[in-house]
C-alpha cells in the first residue's frame, strides 16, 4: 500500500463502524510496513502466512506463532508444526476433511491456538459460473459445500471444548497490556 493508505483504511473503518480498530490484515497477505501499522495506531497485524507457497509466500524463517516485531504484535495464520503446511482457506476447500481436521488438532495441541481465515466469496456457488474462468481448485467445495465443511469444523472443535474468540480478545488474553 502507498504511504497513508493504512491510516486512511483505519480512519474509514472506524468512522463507518463506530468502533476502535486494533488490528490490520493486508489484502492477499501482501507485505505491509510495520512502521505504517504502528504509526496508524494498530496494535496487531495478521497479514502473515508463515509458509512456503511458490510464487506467493516465502516465510520459512518467520515464527509460526505470535511474536512482537517493531512494537507490533504479529499474528500469523496457522500452519502445521515442523512442515508449515498452511491451514488457510484453500486447505479447507481441497483437503479431505479428516486430514484437515487432524492437521488442525495437531496445530492446536502444539501451539495452543489455531487461526484461519476465509473470504465471503468462497461461500458463493462458484461452480455455477464457468464463464468466470476460476481455477477448479478454488471452485472446489465452494458455496453450500464450504458452509457445511466450516459448520462441521466448528462443531468438531466445540465438541472438543475449544474456545472461539475475536482477534481483539485473543490479543487481550495473551498480551493484556497491549489493548486498553
């Protein structure tokens, strides 16, 4: 983003929502200046995928779990321990559910938490629109199928006694002095 875009984004979101914004996530998880993040008044940044995906992410030396950098809390998207397999939106689309769930359980056991993200457009029936020329791997299990997969994941985690919370509550629980 251009200098000032991060601050302007914060100003717009807070004006529209009427709520103070504590965290930032760069679209497509592209790199963002931590100086801009900090100067804009954000407490945390969740724009990091600590995985190796050729042509997209090369973050093999980046910590897999929360860490402070330049006075900004970095909250990376979860990847599995050791092999750093990304547990993001696309994994939920293409992996067999039993494997995806096992990887999440492994990560929860090792890290004590799991973070992921999905996009609103994924819940649209993309297969009904071949004219959009969207790759089949992205269309796979979109729409209602993805809703069912996410619902099954949430139910499984709740049945295990896992907690769900916002990033703000997550930050406050681990770093109580960061958020007033």
